[in-house]
C-alpha cells in the first residue's frame, strides 16, 4: 500500500506540472500580423450527411473573405442518401467550387483521410482549411485563420465547440460541451507550450506545400481516426515552422455533438483508437494523465471499502479540481466560452470513468467511418 500511495503522489505532482505548463501555454496568445490575402481551399468530406450538410453550406456562403481568393471542394464519401444531390445543388452558390465522388476505399486505408487526401490533391490553394459536414461557420472564419499565417507558420489550429442550442440543450449535451471545451483548452495550452497534443478536424488548416513535404498523412493513413491530431504530430516532428492555435471567437466553428450516449460512446472509441500511434513524447504525457486518473479511481474504490482512504481521496480530488478549474477558467476567458464550468462537479465521476475505460474499450472494439 505504501508503494501505491507513493505512485499516487508522483502522478499527482506530474499531472499538476502538466496543467501548469498548459496554463502558461494559454498565455501565449497569437498576434495576427499577416495581412496578405492568400488563396484558400476549403475541403469538406461528407458521408451520409443529408441532415446536416445544409448548415455548413449556408454559413459557408456568408464568408467575408474575397470570393476570388478561395474555393470549396466537397467530397461525397460513399453516401447512400441525398448528400451528393444536395451538394450538387449548392455548387452554384460559390464562385469556385467542385465535387469529388468517392466510390470505394482501398483496404487498410482510413476512409476519411482518403476523402480528405483526394480533396487536398485537387486543391489550388496555398492554404488548406478542413471542416466537417455538420458545422456552423462564423462569417469571418476564413479571414481569421488566414491572418495567423506569418511566413514561419505551417499550421493553424482552431476551436470547434459543441452546440448547446436545441435540440442539443439537454443536461447530457451540456456535459459533452464541457468535455469538448476541455479538449479545446488542452489543444490551445499544449500548442502554446510547444507540444500540441490534440486538435479539431472540424477546424484545421495548414500550408499545402508543407503537407506534401512531410509526406501527407504518411503511415497514419491506415489508422481510422487521427486526420487531425496525428497530422498535427507529423507537422510538429517533420516541419520546421510553427504550429499556432487561433483562439479568436471569429474562428470558432460550431459542431453537432453526438445525439445520444450510444453515439457518443462510438465516437470516443473511434477517437481513442489512434493513441498508440502518437509519438513517444506525446505517449509519455498521455500515459501520465491516464495513470493519474487510474490511481484516483482506485482511491475511490478503496474508500468504498475502507473510510481511512477518504482524506487522501478528497485531497487528491481537491488538488485535481483546483488546478483544472483555474486552467479552464483561463481558457473560458480566452475563448469567450459559455458558462460550462458549472457542470464540472456533476461531470466529475462520469468523466473519471470515461478517461479510464474508453481507451481500454477502444483497443477491443473497432468502429467504422
């Protein structure tokens, strides 16, 4: 038991240290100095998206960026509904637009990465912007992302908060929005600290030339998910330019959360399936975070059987909560986010179980795109 207590304190110290680094990373705000209007290619993969594609089309039409300086490339990825028809009807709304139809995907290739790659190969833009088929884009989205591209920047990450308006205004969806906000805070903080851990595929951009120089998705094209953070890790390792996070509210891309718990579970299993493909330093960080939560869960279990562990469990839980809330409060001010922190304590135990068990389940259960 002494060994367990020692390990618990070690992981707690390491976890607090990582939060402090991420907090300091949030303080490194991006100064947008680029005033050049670069040509941009917006790439949108869609798979059976007839119920959501309309929102991204409608908000894309309202972009303030000059019409002659951007194009949109839709990829209909083997849809079996009216997605392709709806996209075809919308093409006339854009000065520069095209549609790619994917009929089949090679064995051992991620369908979404395959769709994105076909769009990237066709793209004429110096800057690639990717988003999903269920997003709502702010009218200054393209402009805001492009302004971050100084000459020494190869990649710009953006925030993609979950919607909490109807029909996503339930308590369950508010909890999901808090969890996604936390991911955004980690993404921004780790990026500012010099080691970006995660990102959002619904709001991601990079220079096409640099993408080609690093060999695109490389070997990660075989992994189902990771068109976002695994690509970020490749850029961070192979490109000598900077990766920055755009915190501006003008760049926030709203996205639909999973409709129910089953959809949420399937999505998170898909997300977690890529973690073994992370580079060594990212694996060390993620493993430290994971083991801290495992030890905390053990403390909760021990306390159920022996109340002498209660003070220690409350101490570790309190340390976790204090540092996380300070970090998230800073991110809330930076992102101008909704008041989601009031759901922090109701989500405490479910989030602990989620962090511990989802990565394990992801290694057993396979999901599809």
